[in-house]
């Protein structure tokens, strides 16, 4: 599945042509620049019983493709997912050790298939995110609060890249430790009523509430290290500590260490419900807004192909 609007594909418009040449008779490259084109391609893939769907885009493209797949397949098993790292954010691929560019990733997978070797995969449950009872969206990483405001600042630079993210993270950490205005602007608290599996959380004010079915929350921070504890569950985190406490916790998160209770409440759950005044949230790097209620539930499993 090729997203011609992704950042890398706009910069290198010949990628799709080269991927087609690599695939030859082993598959096809379907261009999907609109939701309608995506739905038509997914229906065609289902009818043809395609067993691996590659995503030539980043996290945002991936979550659109997964949403279309979940809608089209209903309760049937989803095809395996191959992430080709062609977007401004490739967190899910990075968190599974997938490196390199689209052509290299596809080449390694095709070599295995053409020699009859089984593909290596990692199974993850999707998150099903529903805002105010509307059509659900599917992805791996959900967040509110500071995660949303950080992404707004990141995209607002007009130069989304790992280097830009590193500079912003460094600036935010320095500002947090010094009590500066940049960190304060990024981390305004939002009052939310939060429940997991029917149990209400005590604190009502959070720097962020997040959930993940893959350990990496972005930029190498393993905030969701408990996501694999139980099949069918995800890791939910509510950051209640101060900005300075969160900044001092970041080295621990890079190493996948547990959250400290004075910094965050975290639970392994099948359902997370947030209620507030027009909560904004992110799903796999894309930004959305609800009127009142956002519900995160365990969605269907998907196998991620590991080159």
C-alpha cells in the first residue's frame, strides 16, 4: 500500500516504481491517496486473500491502513503487516527493530519468501479508539496532553525528522528542569475522569494519559513496557507527577524501567475511558479531538513482519 503523500515518498517519488520492480510477480503496489482509494484497495486485497500488506508510509499511514483493514475484515484474521518506514514518524517499526528504507526492507522479506523460509513476525493487539461513539480508529499508540502538545510543536517546525525531535526533547527537558516557559506550554494539565476496566483512577489532573500495545511510545522511550504482560491487554499510563519529575524519569523510560508511582499511575487493561471537556488525542502520531468521551479498547491482533 503506497501513500504518495507521505514525507519520504514526496521527496523520493521514484520509490513506488522501484518497489513495483522489486515485487515483480510476487505482489502489487496500490496507490492510495484518499480514503476511497484505500477502501477499494483493501477490498481487493481481501477478495484476493492477500496474506501480507506492506505499508509504504509512516505511522500515520499505517493506522489508516489498519483502520481500513479492520473495517473490511470484520472478525476475520487480518493479513500480516509489513512496515516500510517511509513517513515522518516510524515509531512502530523502530520499536520492533525494523531499520533501513523501504527498498531494503522489502528486499529482505522477498528473499525469505522466494527461498521458502517462513517470515519472522511479532504479534501485537491493536488499540480500538472510539471518540463519542463514532466510527473506531485502530493503531498502536494513544496519548493525550503532553503527547499532543509535543507533536503539535514537532509538526509546527515544518521539518519533522528524528533530528528535530531530538532537539525538541532536549529543549523540553532543559526547560522542565529549569522551570522554563517552553516546558510549561507543552505540559499544561487537563482535568479528566479516567477509568480502566471500570475502576476509576483517583487523580483527576494529568500531564498525559496514554496507552500502547507496543513498548516504544516514540523517540525510543519505552513507556509501555508492560504491554506484553497478558494477551489481549495493553499498557495504560496516567502521568500525575510534576514536569521536573517526568523529565528526570526519561532516562529510566529509555531503558524500559518501571514507572515510579509518584510520577505516574499505570495499569494493564482491556479498556481505558477518558471523559473531559473536548479532549484532544493522538493515535500513531495523527491528531484528533473528541467532544466529551474517548474509549480505548483492545482490538484485533495483527502479525508485524520482521525483516
